[in-house]
């Protein structure tokens, strides 16, 4: 079994005092094997915000797998945004914006969907999609996960766009590559669904989003993160919330998914 914490939308520059400390207390209790951060480390991609985010990441249980979000692209520096949108992220956080991880139980492809010409919607490149295939081809027999900042699938009632190329590649990733879980953030709310719902695929898989873990931009949902206990044929998912800055995090909702002939089902 692997214990995984998914943080998202940290938004350094909009942190409320006490939130980071309460989050670190929760992670000390959970003792995850892997921490995933699905984008938006900063509010406006300023150097001081990246420095604070880097210091925070260094205090988390290791290893940490991280991708950028649209807020990690400078908004007002037009030339940087268009010509080198990931320059500040690469300087302060990591040279790699697409990160791949595997152990003897799980295989993870964490992809950057934020680009200089995107804002609320994201995109995937053909090169990224090729890299996903190569990575999973090298790691047979493991539970497979894809991490992005922008959700790759959403309920039909949600009008928010999905990234470019997501609809094209999702059926292949699900049916041919056998991806089991998709983790995202971006919309500052915690939820999970069986999908896909916007494209056709033979298998059902789990799509989950994490709320904003540390910022005041939670739109009434409170600060949140996801905790996953992952086994080859079962995933236990918990949405942890803190209703007020500095409050201890606790489980608000939980769900269990099990592998079946059609992919995954809610237990």
C-alpha cells in the first residue's frame, strides 16, 4: 500500500497565518510515502512568493512531486509570459516541469498544463503525450496515475473547459495505457467522480480534485487536501478540510474505489 497526500493551489502571496502550520501537523500524523502538489504554488509568480513556496516544500515529507499551475506563470510581464513562462518556476522550484515517478507499486506521470498563452484553460502538447506513453510502457504491473493542474475531465454540468488534447488522448490513456487515477486541482474544491464523462472509453477510472490547501481563495469550501491509500485493486480517498485558518484538518468526506472488470467502481 502507498499513502499519498495531494496538495494543490497553495497560492503563496495569499496565505493566511496558521494554515501552513496546521497542514504540516496533519501531514506529520499521516506520514505519507509521497506528496503530490498539483500546481499554483504562487499567487502572481513573484520571486518572493516562489522563495516562500520552495521553503514550504522543503519542510514537507519527502519525496515531493510537483507541477506548475497557471498562477505560476507571470501575468503582467508579457515578454516573460510568452517567451519563457516557466523561467521563475524553473529557477525557484525545479528545472523539470513534467515529472515522472515510479516504485514497485505505483507509476505517476505529472504533467504541466500551464503555458504562457493559457489562463483558466490549460493545454497538453503532443510531446508530453508521447512521454506519458513511454513512461507507462516502462512500468508494467503498477497502478498508474496522471497528475495535472487543470482537470482533464469534469462533470457535464461544469462549464469549465478541459485542456487542449485532453479529450483526444484520454480514451487512449484509459483504455490502452491503463491509467487508473487522474489527480488535479485548479477549481479550489474537493471532489471525486468516476469517468470519463466527456469522452467515450471502455474503462471507468477515478478523477479527483483537491481544494486550495493553504490560501484564502477557498470560495467557502475551506482549506483542503486529499489523502489516498492506494493498493493494486483498491483506492481509499479522504478529503481533509480545515474550516478556519489555523484549525486542525480532519476528514470531511471519504470514498472507496475497487477494481472491477470495467475498470473501477465505487465500493
